[in-house]
C-alpha cells in the first residue's frame, strides 16, 4: 500500500511560499510519483518530518533526496518506532 494512501504527515514547519500548501508538500513526501517542488521546511536545522501509519507496518525502503540551501555538511537521521514513546 502506498504511504500516500494511509500516512498522516506532520513536520516542524512547511515553507509558506513557493512550495504549495502544507497538504501538497505532505503528499509529495509520501508519493515518489508526485510532481512538484517537494517539501521545504523554510527554516534552518533542526527540522523534522513525521509519518504516522495507522498500524504497525513493514517498511521496505526509504528514499531521501536532499536539496538544501545554503550548501554544507548535514546529517539526516531516521528514527522508527511503534509509537512516539518508543523512538
């Protein structure tokens, strides 16, 4: 099942200008086939993206394509848990 059909997407922030509504940016996060500019937090680190699935699920792969400004060293971390308290 594509995540776009079941994941609730939240983030620390959504860029208000030029990237579409928070809903549009959230849809882009979970649908690799989506057209558009993607997700932009509109702010400096640290930022987060959270995907909440309705039930425990097996995730086979994660695709992260990063485009950041300004350029520089960065670290991305992936945390997985059965609920927010177990991450």
